[in-house]
């Protein structure tokens, strides 16, 4: 099968290339998927670039242990392992290979059956694949952790990214009044998702605002936590949700890890700081799909690349300029 392989850390166009790999082995409980679409998420560019460097402690120090990137997936079932009862050859499915060895930037990928769901016909493969990690994050943050309710004031920092656009839509559908923080060029896009206000971060610092918010989902963590907490309402909560950007010398080594670590530590003592980490199960995928089918969220696709241009797709995400999801169409 054709797959995009990574042999070293570096710029996506230097270290990612198309190669022929053996068909992955299907173990008990696994499903082999003929991939039709996958999408690019933060962990993909982080492992390709090997930044923040500190994360190499987990991925492999001199080169990544796993050679194929990608977790989100949508496609057709090609084969099933022993014990797979929920899916049969030919089913259209979507899900995530999170924590599996085999990545999805490939023609075939292996995913445990517990991380898959049948794809409804109304949803394209591109939409299904691109909503998995970003959508699960938005649902976890906005609905489950922040418990957004009608009338709440919600601020989304990084409102124009794959996670941000879905979070804006979900908070609006739950009855919140939403402020999106993005650059001027993405203001119309964020307002079109139902935000009532946009703060252009190139002109105004939301942490200096006189306004107060009940929920702040921080997908950028470009401000110290204490400054973000200053603009919370008396019962407000902040959800730091980013490994940050890897710009500058120190940024390439640490990025937002110190800020996330501090937030994690403080969350043990303060009910006003909450970290929204996701889990992928058939239940969380079903909850996401229900919201999409109810019209609460619709993924916004920025660009779609063919498999052989996966390096360009990852480079686009790494630029931190993607407005919505970056998709790789495989078929
Ligand atoms: N908790 C989890 O399990 C989980 C899962 C997935 C993702 N995440 C986190 O979610 C974060 C967001 O990911 P994403 O996929 O949405 O993509 P992203 O690549 O972080 O978002 C790109 C967007 O961010 C905007 N942006 C860049 N700098 C900004 C700034 N200083 N202030 C406000 N907006 C800025 C860009 O708009 P402009 O071009 O207009 O600047 C662009 O539209 C990531 O940091 C990731 O670590 C967490």
C-alpha cells in the first residue's frame, strides 16, 4: 500500500515522503480500513517537526518510533480481525487510530473496533474524518467540561482553527453568547458560525478587556494564565487547551508545555481551571455524531490535499494559519 512515511524530524517537505509499505496486520478486535480521507491535527505536525523538542521524550529522541502519522480516519472496512462483531467488510466507517501504532496517512490503516462508528451517507468521508479529533475536543470542552448553558458568555481564543470553529458553533447551539478571538481576516468566518462578537488579536488583547466571560476556551495559550483569569466572571472557568506555537528558540524546545503544566498543577487546587482531554470510544464518537446530525456543529474545511501532498498539508497546519480543518483525501 502507499503511505506517507517519516524517517527523521524536520520540515514536513523534507522528512515526509510517499512509500510502499506492507499491508498492516489485523490483530484480534482490529478493523482494516481502506482510507478515503484523514485530517491533520496538532500531534501530527508536532511529531513531524519534533517540536516542542521536549515531546521527543515520548515520541522517540532521534527519530519518531512510529513512521506513519495521522489518527483521524474515514473509509471502507477492508477486513476484520477475530472478535469484531460490529463491522463487516464494505461498511463505511469513521473514527480514530489514536494510540495505535499504525497511522492513517496511508491507503490502509488499522483501527480498534472500539474507536469506530458507521458513517452515515449524508456525511462525506472528508467531513467525517476531519471532525473526529477536533470535534471530540470541542464537545469535551464546551458541553462536558465547561457545561455551557443558555445565557453564558463564552470566549474562544483561536476561534478560527479546526477546534475553534466547532467550539463556537457548539457554544452558540447551547445558547451561549460567543466571543471569538481571531485575526481580522477570519472575522467573517467566525461570525458566520454564530459568534456575536470578534476580537481581532492583532489590534486588541482580550485579557485587557473590561468584559467578563463565564467560560474561556484557550486554544492558543499565548497569554499567562493569571491574565486570562482576570477576565473571567466570578464563577467563570478557563480551559487551557494547546501545546502552543513553536516559534522562537525557546518555543521550539518548550512551546506551551510550561503553561499547560502550570495549568494542570493549578487545576488540582482550583475549580476555575479545567483541562479538556479527549477519549475516543464508540460512545464519544456517537455523541459527536448526534450533535452533527442535529445541526449543532458542521466541520469547516480549509483545504483538501491528495495523499502525495500530505507534506504540504502538514506544513499548512504547522504554519498555524489554517482556518478550519486540513484534510487529506486518499482514494
Ligand atoms: N485537548 C485535546 O485533546 C486536543 C485535541 C486536539 C487539539 N487540541 C489543541 O487545540 C488547539 C487548536 O488546534 P486547531 O486544530 O484548532 O488548530 P490551530 O492550528 O491551532 O489553529 C489555527 C488557527 O489559529 C489562529 N491563530 C493563530 N495564532 C493566533 C492567536 N495568537 N490568537 C488567536 N488565534 C490565533 C489562526 O488564525 P489566524 O491565521 O487568523 O491567526 C488559525 O485560524 C491546538 O493547540 C491543539 O493543541 C487539543
